[in-house]
């Protein structure tokens, strides 16, 4: 099998391995790898596309209630916190998603870019 | 024999648990001397002492008969009034462990929380905790109010309550939870009685009970990984989108469970409200997000 290991062939490979595996734990292992890869690709889609522009009004729709996505703007960039474990239901220590939380972020996390770099970016705030 | 060769981990798992149980039983038989215990209730709701009564393996009877000599507790002791407080003062002369439940109300010199009347003078919770903590061998703050302020110190905090570690200048072992699980209380006390103080994390909580997050060992974790979320209460998927605080709360609820290991909040279709976390309840709101 001559597979070039880019992201898509990796997906195919994991699916293939899951199919031919005999043991359940092995199947499970490849299935997990597949979903992990799938999730990565899913968010990469947002990175590659041109970033969407949000007004603060549009942003307020994504507040995490009723199963909606939860978006938060910091320094003019909109981040997707829907799958961030510390943001259950779009809330985080008394803060709600769907807002510009630049001052709150800096109040607690100072200038920790490492937190923001890990999050998927979905857009920018329209001036 | 064949199984052992196949998987040594499986076999050692059974042995580890047995080893710990045997150690606990042998240690409990070794020491005959019981240490005195003062269980002081400050500005709280008596929830933790009621939770302690629900203990099993060991149960409360074993705890009181073989492990400690509970001299003063407002809910369980037979004496009342000034005679009860005399017992408290008498115990201060001996070696004892102090357990505080409830936050310390500091407004008007603690007068919002009076726990006794002695010689026509009101004794406030603040005064009693200060008195006992100066002489105690160990101080435990049991419950979320004592450990972090909890509901007693929630907004707008009319009694100006603060937590016990904030109030005292000495080391306080935090055993949070609202209420605290009886096994966590007895487990921590047993470690203190039979060995020494248990291994603590940076917030002074015993690592054995507060080492991993609820999210780490949650029975619905696989739903989270697959991105399947419940949209309303009663569904079997991960309740993360309903505002579950499992990922930020460190306790062993998923493995130990409650009410004699019958069930626990997420097993019963309610999201975790983070009751053992600093900032409960204000920072943990809303408890359910729709």
C-alpha cells in the first residue's frame, strides 16, 4: 500500500485499519484516531477560509444557549469555544459567550497567547 | 495461573485494592488510643454532619467507637447549653483535631453567628474557631462554605463570611463538597489518625479524593469525545452544552458515587454544578443552560 500521509489519506488509512482490525480494542483505537483527525480537519476549514466578519450584534447570537455554538471575541478576533471543556454551556466562571471579553480575558489570564492560539478562529469583529 | 500471564495489570488491580483495605483494617486494630475531635459548626447548614451520618464501610458507629472521640458537636452531643460549652473548653486542654463546617461570619465582630452562651456572654463562631484553631493539632475545613466561602459567602454576602483558610493563619486541610462525601471526611481523618496528614495538592486538598476532574472519569466522556451532546435534561448524551461543570471540578464522584455507591448527579441526569470548586455557587451559575 503506497499511501502518502497527508490529512485525507490519514483519514482513509484509519478507516481502513479499523475495518481490517480483528480485536475490538484495536478497532476502537483506530476509530478514536479517526475522530480526532476528523475534528482537526473540521476546524482547519475555518482557518483556511477567509475569516468571517461579525458585528457585535451577530456575535451575540452565538451565546451557547439551546445547543448553539459559543463564540467569544478577544482583541477583535472571534474564537470558537463550543468544544472548550472549561466553557460548559457557553459559560465560564460567571461569564457568558457571545460577547467581546477582551478586558475580562486580560484581567484573569494576562497576556497568555498560548490559550488563544489553541482555539479555533472563526472570524473577526467588524469595525 | 493462565490469566495472570495474559494480563498482569488486571491481577495487580485486585491486589492493590485488597492491600489498601487490609492496611486500613490492620491499622485500625493496632491503635487503641482515640484522639479527641471537635466538630464545630460556624455559619453553615449542618449539611456535612448529616452527610457524615450516611457513611458506610466504615460507618458512623465504627467511626465514633473506634477512630475518634467526638467530644463536641452541636448536632450529635447529648449535653446542651453551658454544660456543652464546658466540654468544648475542657477538650481544648487535650490533644485534638478540629473540624470546622460552615464559613466564618465576620460582620460586627462575628455577631451574625452565635454558637453558645457562656457566663452570660455570647460566644460567636468566629471566636470559637479562633480559640480552638490555636491549640488544635490539625484543622480540617469540611464542606464548601468552610473551604472556599461557598453559599454562605455568596453574593451579596450579608454576613461578610469568609472561608476558614482565609480566616486562620495556619495550615488548614480543605475537604470541599456541598455537602462533603462521608468517605472523603472519614478517609482524610483516618489518614491523619493512623499515619500523618495525607498528600495535599496546591489548594491543600487531599490528592486521593481531589486528584482528577469529574470529566476525566465521567461515564459520559465518550459522548463528549464524539461530539454528541444532550439538548435537554433526561437525554443520555454528554451534558456539556447544558452547562456541566465536570471539566473544572476535581472530585472522585464518578468512581465513588453517592448514597452508599448507588448513584451520582450525572448518572441521575443532572449536570455537575461544581459544588466542590472554588467560587461555588456564584461562579458556577447558571447551573443549567437552556
